[in-house]
């Protein structure tokens, strides 16, 4: 895989300033660090990925939108109000029964922020960045995703100019579901490609777990 493209280096100066600010807020008793962790957790898993999930369920239920999304994901995302910074492009890669897509940034942590929010820590980790390329099937298995042997895996290396979002396969038996219910099936991990969209059964057992 080519490594000559332009990745976004982590902004060490900004990271340090944020850390200093965070320490000060905690010291002054204005926030506590558990609350801060919770906020970050919410942005990683809930708020951020909701934008991407919106694109996915719209593509599942609207053929015209899906075509627009596959042809020019940046414009399709912008039409729903999800605007990136200038110069970065979003590309959506579609899972099919024969092909599974997996996204990584081999050099740093390029990630489609506008549609997925903050990248999870494992996405930025060296083992994921290396092994997603060399042993993608094992990485998927570690996430509990067992693909049939005849499904090929294609790995996409994100850069600062090109960010990828996986369009997961719509689970069987969810045709005609409302957008609200479809949204429950689309996880952040399914849009990175380490997992599949949830099945109706999985949603059902999650609900029972809560009750
Ligand atoms: Fe990168």
C-alpha cells in the first residue's frame, strides 16, 4: 500500500493545550474527569456516528439518494448538512454479499470526522493500523465478525484528502422499516467495517438486556 500520501499528523500543540485546559478545569473543580470521559465516550459512539448512520439508512431506503452517495459522497453528505472542511473528500464503499470493506489509516488516524465523530482509540493504535492491512480477516474475527470464506475483504487506507465510510449490507428482514428503527442497526463499527450492521434479533436481545 502506498505511503506517499498526505496524512494528518496529530496536532501535538493543540493536544497539549487541550490537556492543559482539561487539567485546569478539573483542578478548579469545574468538571470532573469521569464526566469528561463520558462526554468523549458519547461523541465517539453516539453523537458523531449518528450522521453517518443517517447517510446509511437513507441509502438503504432511497435508491436515488444511494446513487448520489456512491457517485459523490461529499455532496450527498453536504445535502443533509454534514459538511467537511475544505479539500477533504468522502467516499462511500459498499458492502455486498461477495465483498466486505474495511477502513484504516495506516500512518496515523485519518477518519471521516464529519460523519463519524471522534475516532476510537483502537482505530489510532499501531496494531490495528498494521494488522488491518496484513491480516484483515483476523482483525474482523477479533471484533466478532466471522465472514464466510468466499467473501473477499478490501482494505481502504484513509488519508487527509480521502476519507472512507462503509455502507453496510442492510440486514435481512428489515426492508420497509422506518428510518428511526433502521438507525438502531447502524453502529459506528459497521461504518468502519470491523462489524456488520446489527440484525433485528440482536436489537431485540439488547432491549431485553436493558429491561
Ligand atoms: Fe492518516
